[in-house]
């Protein structure tokens, strides 16, 4: 049976088509995840709505100290963007570790979030940056903190008749720094065994604020909030980072699969969070 | 609902009706009988099906045919010719960079895209550019040498 395929040129048109199919149509952007899942038979959409030709969804802009990245902006475009490198370098860092050239040329930032896989490489950096996810649906536009976006494996707060339009992050300020680290079985073209990001703001040898996020160790990408609380307001000394890394590992809820055992993943959490914190701190103090 | 696909393959305009869930890989091989592009994992992992879409390497197994509409595609059939090989093809022969040859079309196109953008890459940049192309025979060493040699030859030819 032939699959209806729509190529809308505006977000409103896309939303109208999705509403017409009452949730049974799927949005396709780069297709690097969706096409694989359709081939595996896991997804059988009644129609596809290709949002790649909607001009207003592909952009990188800087306004009022906020960096906005349109949903269909490819990972390659993010990697090559000097604005992203300057305003949110942790996103460039994560983009560099995603897939390989062919995948980065097709995969989009919106798709990486909307697929809602626990290992999504763009999720930890966006979580620690405090991103807002902008969404348009039949009843209009809404902006959701990314902390409320992920619900479970392949499940997000994005309703089937909504389109993710852009993400919005605050520009990195002086005295703050962020880092992304990923461990996979190869250096390229892999799904993370564990990935992590950290963001810190320092002043006078003290951590004012910290955020830590982990991927592939729970049903969704997660924040490690008790580890963050350990760091908040603390003087940077001794074993502080190690304690926080340990706390983050305790908060993770990993499973055993062919990429790694539960125990191995928990140990990776500790090591990766420590490395991410060290790098974030180093960068924050450089710019203080 | 067939899709009226119009695109450019190796510089020639092609018009063809496709089913929207056919991949570009399928259209190239089964509809246009261009079998230089190889079917590997069909999951975007191996790079055997790599083609250039508007000059950039993509895995054609993950690209639904309508995505190519209005765009330019270069396949291995469009790189050099039997009478006049592309410098990369000549270097692959000179360095024995192919054994079974299955990864060759994708590998050459990834390399061609790299040299078009960065004519004199470092070894690290070469390895980064072909990280999405798996080769099970050569161990990559000769492929990397061949790509670097092709870029060096181009460098020498620029010097009068």
C-alpha cells in the first residue's frame, strides 16, 4: 500500500496535516532514526509529513543573549557554526561526537530530541544549558523546559499533532563553563554506552551553580540533581568533584544490555561525570 | 500516492515516479540500474551506500527518495571515467586500497567530498572523513595513504 507523503512549506500546514490524520501520521526530518524504525517494522505511520522543506525551521540565530537553533538544522550545520562554537561550545562538542559525516549531514537537532532515545547525544548538553523546546500544535505555540520534555524511551511531551520548531539556550556567560563527554565502543558512529554533560558557574573559587546530565543510563536522559546539590555553593577543593561524581553514579538507573552491564555503566557514570565536571570547571575559571 | 521525483544524477536530469517510502538507494539500483552504489547494512551504519547529496556524503539507504527532489546526487558512476580516472581512483589502485572492493564506491565518495572541501587534509582529518565507511579487508591504512597521496599529487600539480 502506498504511503501518503506530504511536503508542507509552513509549520501551520504541517500541523493541519498531522491533525487531519489524528495522530497516526509521523513527522520526518532527516529520517536517520525514523527510516530505520520503519524498516524494522516498529513504526507503521499512516502518512509521513516531511518538514525538511519548511524554511522557517532551519536556522541558527542570536537574540537577547539567547541562541536559537531551528528543529531541522543538521548536526553538521551546528558543528560548522561559529555562533554555536562561541555561544554554546558544548553543543559543538556533542555534535562532533555524533555518528559520522554521513549521519551528521542528515540528522537534525529536532529529530535527535523528538526520537527521545535515552542515548541522544544532544540531550545532556541541552539539559545542562537549561534549554527551552519550542513546539507548535493545533492550539498554538508553547515553550517547554527540556527537563519536562523526555517521558520514556521513544516517548516525549511532543504530541502526535505537534511539531518541534526550535530549541533555545542562554548564551554562555563569563564565569561559567560546560563540557560533554561520551563513551562508546568506537570513537565514531556509535550509540553511547554512557554520555554526560556538566555545566558550572563559579565565582571566587566557589561553585555558585552546577548542572549535570547523563544519557543511556535511565529510560530518558536525566539530571543528576543530588550530585548538583552537593556542589552548589561549595568551595572547590579536595574530593568535592569525586563526591559529586559518586552521587551522580548512584542516581543513575542503568540496565544491562549488549553495550554494557549495569555495573559497568554505573562506573562509567562516575568517571564521565568527574571528567565533565573537571573540564567544565576548567573552562569556567578560564573565562571568569 | 506516487511521488513525481525530479532530480539530477551525475549532472543529468532524471524524472521518475517513485513510491515515497522507497529509498534513494533502491531508486538508483533498481529503477535506474546504477548498481555502483552498494547495499550493505541498510541501517546507516556501514557507509557502502554513500552518495553525495548537494555535494555532501549521505547514506542513500536512509534517504527516502522524495528527499532528493530538486537536488543533485553524485554516485560512483559520476566520479571520473574509465578513460580518465579521478585522482582518488588512481591513488586507490596505486596503493592497493581496495581488496574485495565493496566499500570502494562509498569510500571514494567520502574522500572526494573531503578533498573538495579541504584539498590538503591531515591524516586525522582523513580518518574523520571516512569514519562512516567500514572496510573489512584493508585495515584502512592503505586507504588513508591513498587519500593522502591523491591530495599530495594535487598539491604538486598546482606548483608550476
